[in-house]
């Protein structure tokens, strides 16, 4: 296959994400799909909508197989061959998503259709589907919330599945800081007891999502909870947890640098060097 010039992509990791991931990271077992109130008809409709998206992607790939296969290989290498790719960069994929959304946006106002589509996207083997799912969840987070307490609980159950299945930083970070963050901010009475369980969960990606869910809260960050979560996982050797602790503290330091400085200074014996380095990156000790 001839070499091609690497194209820029919105999917390219940001600096805090793009650092080399140690090969010692522990594999996380895939969970079983959770029970849900969605009916077989609901699930079938979700699969149909995903099939339509799949046909649109494949139709685009057929126009220039050489180009897309070359970029797909680049992405597969970058992700250590954990996932398959069609070969779209983010802007190309989102252009197709926009066309798909134009056809089905009214249907997706139905929360059950949205949930069934998200589940179906995670059943697919190609990573482009999960990337689309992250965008879909973020764009429709108000619909995920629903109108009843049970709606929130069901959406949290769905997010738990998405976060812990086919988990890697690319999906977990987006879902945590967008859809999950919105549900926590708007329905804390229901969601916070759930997230308090996730920080102790055996699944590493759920622990990471619990640490990161306040990334966009700024001055509304629950400082006590953030610091408690960081301390409770400070002993972990897992790279993705250490990195998440540092990142979440660094983000909060933009709003409350003195609080973060004091917390890090008092807990340097508990936090890893990586977490401390990340947390203090933009503030003086």
C-alpha cells in the first residue's frame, strides 16, 4: 500500500491525551449488556438506524478505497490495533453524521429510540460507530435526561454500558465530560450516588469517568467530591487513573488554583508523581 500524507483530523488527541500509554496498562474485561426497559421493537429500530448510517459510511468509502484504507491503517496503528476504522477523519465522519441526523432527528427526540441507537452503535466492531455515539449522546443530552427520575436512571444505566464496553480514552473522556457531566449537573440527587459507586468499581474506565465527569464544571465543581475521588484512587498504579487525577485537578485549578495547590501540597505522599505533575502544570507550587 503506498504511503500517503497524514491528514489533520479533529479526532487527533489533544496534548494531555496523546502521551504514550504504557504497555503495562491492565486489560479491562467487557461487561454484559445491562437489563433495560427497551422493548425488542425499540432495539430493532435502533439497529435499523445504525444500519442506515453504516450504508452511508460504506458508500463514501467506495468512492476512494485507497485513500480511506491508508488512513484507516494509520488510525489502527495509533490505537494499537485495538479497533478497526473506516478511515474517516472527524470532519468527514461528522459530515455524514449531519446527513444522517437530518433524516432521523425527529425520531431521536424519542428517548427510547436514542437509547436503542446508542446501544446498537456500541454493538458494532468499527470504532467510527462509537465515535458517532459519543457525538450523538452529547448533542442529545437533554433528551437523555428525560422528564422522570426513572428516565435519568435508565440513561445512567446506558452510559455505564457505553463507558465500560469497548472502553478507551477516546470515548470515555467525551462521554464523561459531556453526557455524564450534564446528567450529574441537572439530576445530582439521582446520579451522584451512582457515580459514588463507580469510583470504587472494578472497571477502570468507570473509575476514570467518575474522576473526569466534572471537567467542564469550572467554579461549580464539587470540590469535596473531586478531592475525595482523587485521594481514593491516589494509590493506583494504572496510568489512565493517574492521568485522570492530574487532568481533573489541572482543570479545576483554572478556577481555584489556591485550593488545588493546597490539596496537592498536603497529599503529595498519596498522589503519584504523574498526577502531581499534571495537576501543577499551570500553577506554581
